[in-house]
């Protein structure tokens, strides 16, 4: 991976191109330069601002659904007080970090990567890119490509087909495409959904709407998290910022891991703990088991966290009504349910989820042969079987995204340094003739996972081919990582 001079017909060959300027992309750039100071890299971002998820979602109340201390970067302390941080604060944090470490100057915006072609004769990737509103075509070349594009479709959220939707005279919106000028003051709003988006959106709507109904087909686990911090301010007062951040981040990561492990091992106890939390924040006669008693065990889907019981307070005050039922159809004035009940609405919000999409929808080819992600195993959670010089970054299902994203960024930087040091121009994991069973990459029973079984690569069932959702076991493996294990290295 040595420098290459551009010629009249070919663009400059970069050492690394990172696709995506969200949490993961900025992390990858920082770790790359930390271990490879002279590496020439570029970040291609489809949107016009950095932030990824935290730039896309702009609905009222958008915030993190896991603690911000472990969601933030290990190398840049989070300095605001809330544990469940506002979306705009997270986006600003990403942007500030990118400027602080001179990463921002390497970002090119408005770059939609459509194709990625690997050429074994030159050991380079050629990226076909659509640029700007006029969609002109450009190409970029790189020796190594990192996909930091997340896991879902930015253009097409999941919206079921509701009978009678065309008859509704009000406005139907999806949180992923929230209209900036949507006026919900004094309006009756029905929010369809019970996931993290719904529980963060509804309390904000309730501040100005006449009435908000949370309509769910089945309950989710919802848990109130206190926002007043006791340990964090004390640690921040006693230790320098970086040391304090490390202590606080470790504490939150350990706390989440312990809760997930405990509730998986003892699901009945987990159910009881969560139910007690809900009961403590609602009126005595409230039908908790109707609206807050899921059919699945804790952490079979992600937990919905609410700060300082805000959703429960709005329910208690009558600002928000919970309805657990099935939709029969929309009509001119709202939603008719299969029970016969009618929900009047001026605005219907379909917080119905995401569509999975691997690698940002980029079409991958190796020497002209298309690579279908669902046909390939993942190695060490970030490399793809028999695909050279390509990594991707995805987070955990049961912990903060950045815990794995940063581990991935460091591991990829290690691999690139190893290749540069030894003069290798390609590297890829190889399973060979070994027979291995497969399983889904994610162990969630969430609708967006079950709807799109072929959207992502698959996990193996043993060794480094197995994708785990256990941060501490992964962290141990990372510490003793052998870069060359199960890898094929070579030179063009």
C-alpha cells in the first residue's frame, strides 16, 4: 500500500476511502490516522452534513436510546449532562470532533456511492459515485474501503400498506422524513408504533398537541431512566477530562452488559424488574399488563428507554393515551380498529420502523463477479469472506453502537498498518473448504430484522466467524487479536 501518482485518465489512488461521515466514519478516520499517520484517506458522505443517523432524523424529541457516555468516542469526552442525549447535540458532537482532529477537511459531501469494483490486477477498488443534485458521475479509487454506512435504508423507511390511507383527510408522516414545517399544535395525533422512535417522539408531541394516542399492535419493554447524574459529576470533578470520561464510559458499558446478561439468564426476574419500574410510574389502577407486557423476553428486542419517566408522566396526566389493538383501516377522520373503536386524528405518524440495507445499497463486485452480502460470512464482525481490502462497521443490538464501531475502527487500522509494514497490497479472510453452519447476523426478533433476512451478511457458528453481541468478550478477543489469523495476504 504505497503512494500512487495520478495519470491523465485515472483519479488518484487513495490509501483508504471511508464511506459515511456519521459516528462510525469519523471514528474510523481518527483511528486510521492514529496508527497510520501518513495514510492518504478520503471520506465520502452522501448527505450535505456529517452526522449520519443524527442528521437524517429530525423529528421532535429525537435522542439516543442508549447512554451517551458509551455512545460517544473513547478519545473525545462527552461534556453535556444528559445520559440520553438529544439528537442535535450528538450531531454537533460528531461535527466538533471531526473539526478538532482535522478530519472534516477530508470529507466530500453529496457523494452517493453506487458501485464498488475490485480489480485483482491492480489490487484497487474503483467506486462509482453520483455527485450532487445533478447526479453527475465520478469515480474514486482506493486500496482499502471501509463502509461506515449503517444498516438501514435512508430513502425508504418501512411503512405498511394501510387500507383507506388515501381516504384520510389529514396528514400522514413517517419520522424518518419529518416535515420541517409540520404544525401539530392543538392537533389530535395518532402515533403508530411502540419502539424507540415512538417513545422518544410522543412526549415532545404531547407538549403542544391537543391529544396524542400511542397505537401499538403489541407492547414493547419500556423502562424509565433517571437523568440526574451522581457519579459522573463527581468523577469529572476529581479527574482530568479524559480520565474521567474513561471511568464513566467503562461504568455505563459494564452496567448495560450486566443488565443484559442478567435479564437473558433470568428472564422472569428481568420481566419483574421492568414491570415494577412501569408500575411505579403509573396510576394504581392502570392496565399495565395490557399495554406494557410483551410476549417476548427482555432484550429479544432492543429496550426502549425513557428519560425521567416522561412518557409515563404524560399518560398519567392524560396527555397521552395508550391503545393496544389492530388497525382495520384508515378513514377520513382517523383510524378504525378491529375492536370497533375509532381514533380521531388530524395527523397520523407511522413510527413503524426501518428497512434493513447493507453497505448503503452499494453494488459490490470482485473482478466483475457480483458479491451478494447474504451469501458471505462475516469475519471478526467487520471483514467479509473472500472480499479483499474491505471492512464494514456495525454496532451492537444490546449496547451502544460505538462500543463495537470503535473496536472495529481500531482493528481495521491495525490491519492496514500490518499490510503497509509488510508490503501487502491485498488481504481477506478465507474459510476455505471448511463446512460451517450459519445464523442471522443479529439475534433480534425485531420486525425490521425478520422482514429482511437477506439484507446483511451472515454469521458463522464458531470462532471468529461467529458474530457475538457481547462487548466484553469481544474486547478480550480484540486485545489478543492476531492480524494474520485465517487471513490471506498477497501482493499485486
